């Protein structure tokens, strides 16, 4: 099931050429979109860099684009969606970091206990934090992408919709628990409400909190003022917290 653009099937061997075609297509949209030259170049570079990731994410799907322009527009759309999601989640990460007296995780702000030895950072992703063996070495069999870090812990931040990917989410919680414990730190799961938890969200949060606790994590939810508080392990009291 290939990805075909203007009659050309995307393959590992032609990603570089495809990326340049996308770059040129975006540059060609400058007048149509009302961009200035600098904005067009910036968008073209982002779209060019997205080609390989798009191929990796959707390579098993049957997709066809009639022109490089339509393909480029799809990439720009995905980039915008990603930017909107990231912007919305940033405030939550700041709040989560404050709750554990830490900061959002990135390559330039990792606590001493993490250091370069136990982390691997990609330019556009959260850092991978590796577990620590009993001998003090990096254990590459267990790693988790951290959203927030502090001297005493690490955490992941997400909305109730994480419930919809049950196996994946439980897997993250388990890995977070393993990584945190190996370093002698506390693992945290932050589940945010956005504007307000809906009735269906409440059911999801109750389940997510249980999964987090099963993995040995400290679960946090937002109270009615929007502040992160430790989730009550008693289901009845937890539901009261979420109202």
C-alpha cells in the first residue's frame, strides 16, 4: 500500500528528492498564500523536514496525491495541527512541572541525576530517559519520554483521551515506573482537564489513575480551580475531585 505523489511512489531511496520537491512546492505557494519570503522559506523547510516522518508514520497506508503541491499542503496541515496541540499542552506541562518543583524536560534543563549518560534528546521531541542498572550504567531495555523533570522525579502529561490507547498508555506508565524506580525517583502521571472534565472524561480519568497507580506512579488530576492535585486513590473521592 504505497504513498504516491504525482505518479511517484515514495520509497526510502527517493525521500531526499521528494523532500526537495515539497520544498519547491511550498516556495511556489508564496504569492497564493500571501506569505513574505522569509515565512515561505520557513514553512518550506518545515515541510521538507516532515516528509521522512510522514513516510514513517503513513508508509503502510494507501495514499495518493495528485501533485507535489497537494502533498505539501497535507504536510503543512499536519504541522499546524501538531503546533496547536503542542501549544495547548505546553501550559499543562508548565503546571505539572511546578507541581513537582521541576521544569519541562528538554536538552538544556535536565537534572544532574539524568545527565547525558541517561538521556537521548531529539530536536523536536522530549528527551528519552533511560533506566539505571544496579551497577550504575544505562539500561537501554527501559526508556521513557519525559515531559517534566525535577531533582526527585519525572513525569508524563496528557489528556483523558490517553485512555483510548489503553495498551500503549499502560506500557508508558509501566516504563515510567521502571525508569523512575531505577534512579530512586518518583514517577508522576498528570492528567489534565482542559476547560472541564466531561462525564466520559471522568470515567477515563478514573481508569487512567488506576493504571498509573498500578505502575507505582503518583497520579495527579486538576481540581476545579485548574490546579494539579494528587489524585485520591479512593474512587469515590476521586470522582468528587473531578466534578
